C-alpha cells in the first residue's frame, strides 16, 4: 500500500432506485458526505449532487445507506472525525436534491455519529447513533418523536438470558406489521459491544 493512500471517499452502501416524473433515478450516498442522483438511461449522468457532510474516513460522511419514502430521501451523517463535522439526519427532495430539513445529533448522548443505515415508513424515519440511541424522526419537519437509549443491561429478555445493548452501526431497523426491530451492539472502531435484538411498537414502547 502507498504511504499516503488518499482520502476515504468510497461508496459504502447500496444505491436506491426511485421514480421522479415517470423516469428512473438512482440515488447514491458517499462517505465524502455527498448524495447523488444519477440517470440510469444516460450511463449514470449526474442529475444533481448535494453535500450534507464533510465526510472522509472511519465514521465520516454517509456510512451504511439511505432510505426513501414518497419523494424524499433521508441520509444520516456520521462526521465525528472532523472538527467541523455535522452528524445528524437530513431530508432531501429526490427531484432536485434540495434540503428540506436537517436535525443535528443531540448533544450529551454519547458518540453522536449516525452511521447506521436509515429506515423509513410513511411519517417516520429511523436513525441510530454509534452512542447507542435509536431515534424516530418526523418526516414532516425532522422533530425527534422518540429516542431509546440501548446502552443498558436487559435482565428480562424473552429467552431468559442476560443481555446488553451498545452501539448501533451497519444495517438499519426493520419495519413490518406495526413493529420496529433492531439489533444493538457493535464492538469495532471504539464502539460498545452488545447482544440484543429489540422489538418496538412504532411509538417506541
């Protein structure tokens, strides 16, 4: 490897395929903190690109993926490795890339990086932090509807075994049949390990 391998600006997540005005649009997110809309009919021609983070390196930019619902795409920013980092959740218009709203990661809640993939359903987007918080955001204005701190010990598990929660990273929560299901614990890059699979009602209970 070279002594200076360059910046860490790879695309670390899968793309999204949406339709705008009857045409297909590919949405891609980069660890540089940039979201792209590409035209698959024109060999990936850039329709728009929007920078929402400073990116670069481990726990920088957009890590594990975005979510789209309706005509909006939601991207979480990690960005704890830069003094001017902007961790939090962002909503963009799919047709233009215009920012609709952004919600900074709350202070005093552990590691603020939001590198996990985002999940979305009508009315709510879910984004989790490396500090162990799973949050539900209103898709209307980005207000935090509920916030669950998973960094704790769970004595009353379904299978009767002791469990603990930790960092969130990687895949986002699954949403099905009125339930939100997520795993907690990521013992890499300074993250806190855990061994919990949690199932919530959509109101966080």
